[in-house]
């Protein structure tokens, strides 16, 4: 359910109120029944689920069941802020879902919105779901990716400060999302030879070194390595023109260099229907692309489109034909070095 003080309960209730979407699978909602019931009352939706204490949940045979953490306090609709209690609750929900997936009781996990400050207040050592899931599954390589309309975008870096990126920007950091995106497109989108475009880091993709040399020194070598493994990759292209073509379906996937470079076009064009998906996990995980939206909690204003799309994508991935094993590509040895930050004067 995500942070119980956010809009997670509302978007879940509204999304699964669609009988067609509910017919796609069997659903367990790890969260607080009280918050879900309140959201349903606000939206004038008759509850369509049944409740079970979370410690008693087992395999769900049909419909929707709420695994209720009634041992946790409800924040109430008037909370609308980051709290350690909200962070602790959302971590509890997630931990139990992960445990159920590892026990083969779940085929996929869809996460509601969390608040990173709430997680920090609750003692979480990582900033968000992607990093937390990587640790939980001991996945060595994971990449944050987004789907919206015709665009599928993987990020070379995610929760890294823009000025800090130069200290970790290596060939391996760029190669990884190309590799994982190619494998994901083949496995779950049935694209035999995905066409992947890569963004430059600098304005005009460096303009042949006038605005930085990261394109020639880091991005292009990563693309060469990907090409040697049979990946169809093009670029690096200036992001401002690349995403125009990507939105029209000219490419099967795009690799962006940093968080906002990839998310701004996705959210501008598909804010109410884009999905966050984690590549590289041994499990299926999708998520809404938005935050807790504390400002509209309890006002019946939340749009469930992203949650609906996240559930739909999780169902489609879970129903995909059994894919062959990944091509077990060894991670190339990265001999590049980050650009050192200039010392402060």
C-alpha cells in the first residue's frame, strides 16, 4: 500500500474497482484495512475485498484480499506528512510482500507510493524501493526503468545528486542499463532485436567535445561493448531531440543518463499512466510513478491511472511465456575512471 498517510490506499481502491482489471489475477493488498475502507467510502465504492489478519494470509484462490496490519496505528486522513510511523508501516508491508514472493505465493509485486523522508525517519539505510529490493534479493545489478505510452526508458543513474554523478559516471554505469533493457525487451515484450537509443550526458551530446568529453570517453565505449554482445544500440544523441523520436515509437527503448533526463519526458506526456519497473531483479516488480501526494490525501482527488497501469504491466509480465535464461553476459571489466570533482576554492 505504500505510506499509509499518502494516496496509496485511494489509488489501489480505485484501480481494483475495475472488474476487468480484477479479472486479470488474484490480489493481496498488504496494508491497513481502515485506510482502504475510508478511501472506498470517500469514492463511494462498495468494498470488493475481504480482510484477513496479515499473519494469517496464505495463497489467494480468487478475488482481492487485504492482509491487514491491524497491529499498526492508523495515521488517519488528516496526517498528510512524513512520519517515522508511516515509514515503518510501508517497510513492514513491503517486507511481507517480499517474503511471500520468495515463498512462491506471489507472481509479482506492485508497490504503492512511499515517502523517502518517512523511510529515513524509520531508519531505512537506502533511499527508495529500487535499492531496497536490490538488497532484499541480493541482486548485483538493478536498473530503474519507466514505461509510458510508446516510451520505455532505463536510467544509468537514479537517486544520485546531479553534481555527484561525475564521481561515479563510468563505462559500467552506462553499459548496465543498455544490457538489462535489451534483455527485458526481449523477454517480456517479445522483441527479437530491440532498437535502443542512448542519450548523451552533456548539451548537444557534447558537440564533439566542446561541452564535455563524457560521450566519447564513457558513453561510446559502453555502446561498443553492448554492440559486441549483439545489442542494437544507437547514439549518443542529444536528449532534447531523442525523446521526440522516442515518443513517436522510433525506438524500442531509451537509456537516459540521469534521473530527470529520463523522467521529465515520461511524466510530461504520460503522468497519469506511466509505470516504474525494476530491471535485474529475480522477481517482477512494478510501481506507480508518483509520490504520496500528501496535499490531496482524503479529498478523493487522486488519479488511479498509474496504479492501474502498474497492475496491468505486472499481470502481463507474470503471464508472459516462460522466457529462456538470460544470456548470462559477463559484466565487462570497467577500466574507466570517473571525472574527479574539482576541489573547492
